[in-house]
C-alpha cells in the first residue's frame, strides 16, 4: 500500500478521531495533547482519572475485582513510567450511581509522548459472564451446578492435604416423591419448589458453606472449617425439619420430605467423585430406613455400595443368562384348605451366591430400571408355566396365578397390548390371571392409571391391591379403582389374636371388602390360631407357611402328582339302580 510523499497531519487526526476506540495522547508531563471523540464520550470530565493532569473526573478506574487503583497503578501513569500495556482489562465506574464499563487498555511511550487506547469490551465481558453462568451455575435456582461444585470439592481436597486436621463435611440432599409432585401438579410447581428449597438451604447454611444443585431434585452442601462434627449433624436435622415445612406454591400447600447423606472429609479422599459417592451411599441407606432422615457414611456402607453395584451388573447378565426362577406359593380357600391358585414369586439362582430372595435384588432392579424387563419376564414365565401345568394336570384347570407388577411397568407405553400378547403367546386364559399392585403404584400414577386398569380388567384379568393398609389413603383408592380383591398385609395378621387393635382393623377390612363386593386374601398365615381367626372372620382366601412355603416348579408338580394319586386311590361308589 503506497504512502503519500508528504504525510498530512490533518489526515492522521481525522483517522484517529474516527476510531471507535478511545485514543488519548499526553506529553511526558501528563498534559493532554489529543483525545478523540470516543475518548471524550467514555471519559467524562477529562483524563485525570487515568493518571493525567486535569480536574477531578466523573469516573473512577477499578481493577477487575472492582477495587480502586492506586495512583501508581493508573494506566496513564504506568505508561508515563515507561511500562507497556497490552489489553489490560480494567473497569470504569462512571457517574453517580455508577455505571460500569469494561475496557481493554493498551499504551506505550512514543516520540516524547505517551499514547493510550481504551476499547470498550463490556459486551464481550457480559457474554463471557453469561457463558460462565451457564457453565457453572444452575439456571433455575442460580446455585452452583455439579461442575462448579466438583471444582469446589477438588480445591477442598488440596487444602486438606496441607491441613489434615481441618474439619470438612459434604451433605447430599434428595427430595422424596418429587416426581409425584411434578406429574400431579405440573412442572411449573415442581420448579418453584426447587427454587424455594434452594433458598431455604442457602438461608440455613449462610456463609459457612456452599450450596449447589447437582441436578433434578438433588442438592449438595459443602461445609468447611467446622468446629466439631456434631454441628453438621445439627444442621442435617435442621435441614430435614425445614424441608418438611409446607411449600406455598401457586396458592396451595405442598409437603415434601428429604433424605440426607453425610460424608466427613476430606483427608480420606483422593477425588471429589469418591467423596460424593460416599455421601450418596449414605443417602441411599435412608431409602431402606426412611424414618432416619439423615445418615452418616462409614466404611461398611462402601462395602454395601460395592455389593449393590456388583449386584446390578450381575442382574443385567442374569436376565440374559436365564438365571431367574419362579417359585409358587399356594393360595388356599380358608374354609377347606384346598388350593385354588398360586402367587408367582421371583428368585435368582446366582452363579456364586446361590439362590437369592427378592429382598436381596428387587430394590436394585427398581432403582436401576431393570425391574421393567424382569417384571415382563415374571409375567410371561408365570403364564407359560401355568398353561403347561393345566395341560399336564386337569385338576389345575381352574387354578389362578397372581403376579406383582411394578410402578415402572405402568410408566411404559402399550402396557395393555403387551399383556394381551403374553396371554396370546402362552395360551393362558385371562380370567385365571391376577395382577397385584401396591398402593405406591396407585400414588405414582393416580390420574393416568384408571383407564389402563379398566382396559386390563376388560380383558378378564382380576386386579388386586397388595399389602393393603400399609400405604396412603387406602379407602379412597378402593372407590376410585376397579379392584376385585384385597390382600391384607401380614403385619395385620401377626399377633392379631393378642392385639385387640389389630383384630379390630382386620375385622373392619374384611367387612369393608364384603360391602364393596371384593374378595380378601390374607398373607402371612403361619399358625393354626391365625387360620382359626380368619375362618371366624369369614375371610375367603389365605396364603402363608401354615399351608405351604413358596415351591419350586418341580415341588409343585410332585404335590399335584401326589394329589392325583390320592384321588385315584379312593374307592369308586356305585349308585344303586
């Protein structure tokens, strides 16, 4: 690009004046020689605020932490002292009340003058702050997110290495039944609840810790420089009580509960993820003991957690390897003790741990979602086996089979069609199938499930409420849902002959079932006294160890063969003609 032979000073001044960046030129004494229009607009009152001479300006120069600069640190003074500046980020606080601008300052000495440029980077810094907010903060609650919280824990671990006596704690908080609130009251109410919970936690923790939202309905708190571990327990109890206080959301009171896992640290941990894992393990323990509210992690929980993870891995393989088994517990008519059906109960023939009962793996299947394929396998196998027995043993032609279905299965699409296909594929008739649902299923799907249950019942399948009396609002569900039978939980049968209150409840449930036209099955019948009492109450059906333990298929076949032999050995009665 060619240069004019005789540069025109006016041309250069015109170019400088038109630049969008502020340009300031001073002599070595700090007196102003030139400033362009952008500088005049950005620096009301002159250049004295930058370190040059002149009257007191209407702005102040701050560092990136919004602290006023000392005179020697002002950008023009630094250039006059011989320093070079290159895109030094500073803040201009202009006017009262002040409006702030981010500027990038560059400057140097040149030909006996000092030149300084200031570029307004406020828009870029605002965008940067927005990206930081998105990357490190939860958009709903404004709390630090999981990524930011992990950074916080990592920094704490570094501090713990140099100060191992420092008392720190990590709390993980999970809302109970939050999905139910979301589904029944709407996601807007759920979001408002999370915002309110975040505010409550911040109010309780204050400046002594960091509150974060890890995702969903899970929050976490990091506490540092604690005086004692007991103070953490006090805080956990306070938080638990605070969560139980009603949330006023869209003019209605909503109630919730929380599980709180506590892990002290951090000298025992190498990574933030390990620390979180242990706090989660403590929190998961509360699922089995909901009355606890909070739980402190110890090494035995880590063993349980490792076993739980290994069990989940093995269970996934068990479905593919055919390791699941069904055992069948007879259901008898109370009046004559004759078998009229079975309940299908799943077992797991583990390759190294032996035969596992449902209590050792069903909760893991529920938490992992494996309960869905497991549940469909149970229904298919029960129908298949019953059809085989029907063809082999005519005496079983009227026997029914009861199968439990999980809440998660009812979250799946086309559930009625799947049941129909299983019946079609196995040849088992619908009116001999009974599907058992816990009251928890009804709570989780209270609005959506009614039509589904009606469609299932229209197939001829009977519907049972399992563990009746242990859930919520039992009586209201009996009126709303199309049930055929109640299964009385074993807790009402145990010691009913010695506990007058239990006996009263038992009588009331049986009477209620009669009035509603429902059958009653009593679980946990284990003694002759239980049997006699149920017989006196005119309870129709029962199951329990008094009649039979759950039987493997081979044991059922042996029992039926024995009955058939016994019947064939009876003398034939010839009627007189």
